[in-house]
C-alpha cells in the first residue's frame, strides 16, 4: 500500500498522548503515596481532584507540543531508531526539567534528596511509557517498508547510465527501502537503451512538476552526470517548494545549497538534500517571535500610525496605505502593505525603482523612508504568515525576471519567507537599479546559508540602529 504520512503521524501522536497520560498518573500516585504520605499522613489529600484532572489533560498536550516544536513528527518514514533514541532522551530530559521547575519545586519533600527522586522518577516514567510504544511503532513501520507492504512513489530524474544504476540497485535490493519507481524524467542526455525497456519515460524537465503531482511522487532521485552541474542546480531550484524527499549522487554536493545529510540506500550512498535552512526548533521559535512581535508592534505603534496617517493625508493627495503585489516564499504572490511615500501617479509610465533624489517621493515620504517607518504596515503581512521579521526583501515579478537573467540563483531566496528587514538591506540599503539588486543579492544568499536566530537578532539590532539614526535611503 502507498504510505500515508498523516496516518502514521497520528499514531505517533496518539501513543505519545496515552504514554504521557499514563506516566503522569503513575507519577501523581508516587508523589502522594511515596513522597507526601510519610510527611502528611492522612492529610495527603484526594488522589483525583480538579487540579489532578487538569494535569492529566494538560501534561500530555504539553509533551506533544514540545515534540512538535522540535520537529519530531516530521519525516515519519525516514526514521533511524538510534537517532530516535537520542532525540527521545534529549526531549524527555528537557521537558522534565521544565515541568520540575514550573510545577514540582513547591512539593512537600523530607529532604533535598526528595527532589532528585521526583525528578528521576518522572524522567523514567515519561521515557519508558512514550519511547517503548514509539520504538515498537517505528520497528513495525521499518519491517513493513522492507517487506514492500508500505511503499511510496519514487521518480528518477535522469536517463543515462547513472539512472540505470539506481534502477538496478532498487530492483536488486534484498531489503526494500520503500521506493516504488513510477518512471524517469529525461534530462536531454543520451538515454540508456536498457532503461527504456525497464522503466517508462514520463516526460522531460519541463514536465517535472506536473509528473510529481500527477503520480503523487514522494521521493526524487537525481541521477545526473557530474558534468551537468548547472542542470542539477536548476532542477533543485525548480523543486524546492514541492513536498518531496530529494536525494542525489554524493559527487554533486558542492553545487547544492542547503544542509545535506548522507544516507545509504539501495546499497549505494546517496545524499538526502534538506531544504530546512534552520533547525526545526529554531524555525518554530522564529515564527513565534514573528507573531508575538507583530501583535505587539501593531498595538503599541497604533498612536504613531495614527500620526503618520494624518501627516500623509495633509502632505499629499491620495490614500494613506499603499499595497503592491510581491513574490513571496515558493514564488507565491501576495500583497505587501506600506505607508504611501510617493505621489499617487508615481508609476504611471510603468514599474520604476526609487532613487536617492527621486522627485516622486513626498516630503513626509522621504522621512518615513529614512527611518523605515513606512514599513510598519509590513507587520500585518508578518502576522498573516506572508513575511517574517528578517528575510530577503520581496520583489515584484517584473524585477525578478530581470534579475534572474543576470543571476539565476536569485530564486534561492524564495526558499524562505521574505522579511521586513534583511542583511542585504542593512549592508547595502535600497537598490536603485537591477545591477544594484544583483549586488545586494550576495548578502541575502550568505544570510540564507547562515540562517539562525543569532543572525536574525544581529540584523534586527542593526535595523533598529538604522531607524534611530535615520540612515535609511
């Protein structure tokens, strides 16, 4: 049967809820009967009161949330039992520490050793009742995959000797890795005649996205010769927004952007290309910071927004806000919102970038641009999930097409949400033409390669300095 990630993910969540419920209930009995009863005697209290019932509901949800936060429920078919053990120990230890300091420090204990007993008892119970079901489920799933009872559609991109090599390894493997080959995509090289006999050709590179969707492909294997580095880069760039696992020949490592982990499948080592530019837990925190900061900014800055709105109205004819279609993550268009800083007929002759002494910019608009206050409405885009606080500035499709002609790697910026501020914006400032856009591009590409919460905080600090110094263009 075709693998269902949703069903397997639900099973992991279900068993984690049941295991956490059981662990917390047994821990509650331990606290009452072993720790508190020798001290309080008959005054130990009832075993099931309102607080206990609330705990039995909230604590399991807490564990599922923390596991989700660390990305535990992603890639449920790409699990290593050894790695799962390490993650389970780490997350359980962290979660118990949080629970201990939030809920257990005020417990009645005969001595400080009682706290150690509480800590390690909860740690042991939580680990045992969640990890054991998890291990059994993972082991069962691996057996189902290896016996070909669970499989997922796989597409080979390539039609030469390497594609045939991959095919032979799949067909000759004693233990299946779950890959069911649906066909191959021709990349223009000479097609291996034997490959034609064994596997159907489903189209060429221009058909790749359509084939993935039509056949519900879950894995792509890039089997392209080393001399086709540019072609490999183009393929990776075209499919980075598709929800598929991508693997490639190890020798292609240097031309791929992103973190890559090695995995040996089919008896031949292939690299699994990860499109996660930050660890999952940092991605979650980044989004939490985005939402919290946006809500806070929109509330606190409301009086300032009112003053800016009045100033714009008094200084020039036209609306207070300005919206424009930009291209966001994965190439999806969205409307960006800003305070209007130009005259209403600023682009009557077509798209045009602003310059340092642009006459189209209004008097109040020049001040707003220098202080970056014109971008306050961007917080609404952040709240909607279209943008982030930090990320490459979004551009219009008109200029993206011009940039790509000179720098095709620009499309790598679309791997992430665009931002209110960026390293390119801080280091380079506003671009006045396409050449300057290309020049600014290198800063944003370096940012993507080094994405982290630490880098984001540094960029935010420099942005705040720019705002107070009024050094925006």
